[in-house]
């Protein structure tokens, strides 16, 4: 092999080695794959007795207020599926449905921050998830198990409104959710306090208390 030919052969080997090195670099550091279809935040909300379908009036106002306070983060919602009827013992059905949904969400979208919420009877659903018997167990009957600890740690924040258990000095802040939770009771609301103003129980949206709950949650997500 002549000197010129040897130089050309050496240069060609160098070019091949360089190309292989670049290819190896690409393979060693693949780009991160985003979770398709997953939001930054999901609100799981249980409506109150005979409340509007889906999230209910309080739940919708809460979710809308939260969405406006978290910048460009995406916010999806899930309406807990349970009767929300005057048969309050069916609250356990809501807790079971919420548990199943949260388990699926954690499995499919582990980076999504979960926000739990409930109004009136829906707050009793959240109580059970936190390990608190509904209405301080004044009704008896079936009680759903608390949200398993491995799922509870995925809940970033909790907000309940007009919580019946608060009337018996067992607010959601006494649950396994602790400092991540806020329990809001309108002054005079007889459902969550010793107040005697039945109209107060339906005043969580117009009074700005749904927005107050959203502000608390926004600080945690």
C-alpha cells in the first residue's frame, strides 16, 4: 500500500470511528418520553346531596378557580360516581369509586398531582378516604376503608366544604391527609357547625369560599 493510499485509508477509518462515536452517544442518551394523555393536576370531587350532575355547583366553581390559579398547568376533573341521594349510607359507594379511580390514575399517570375535594355528603366521602367515619359515625352502617397509604401519599391536597363530620369536631385536617387538607365551613351552616342558618349551606360559591379552597390547594400543587 502506497503512502498516499495509506493516508486515505487512515482518514477513512477515522471518519467511520467518529460516526460510530456519535451514534453511540445518541443511543446512550434517549430523550425523555412524556406520559401521553396525562394532566399536570386532576381534581377528584364528590358532589353534595342532590347537587348538580358531574362535579356539582361547588365542585365546578372550585375546579374553575383552581385552573385560573395554577398558571399554564393543565387541570382535568373526575366526578366521583355515587348516588349523592338522601340515603347517606351510600357515601361508602363514593369512597370505593374514588379509591378505584385514584389507583388507576396513579398507575397510568404517576406524575399527575391529585387534588381531592367534596361538598356536604361528598365531604363525608372524602372523610372516609382520610380514615374518618362519616358524620363521626353517628349514622352507623357501612364504612368504606381509608385510602391505602401508598395512594394517599400521591394526593397533593384536599379541600372539603360543609363537612358534616366537622360538626362533631372531626375535621378533615384530623385525617391521614393532615396539613395538606383544608376544611371550610360557612358561618351559620348547621351541617358543619352549631349554626342555625340553613341558607348558609348553599352559599359556598357566591361567598367566595370555593375560591378560598382553590387558593389553599394552588399553594400545594
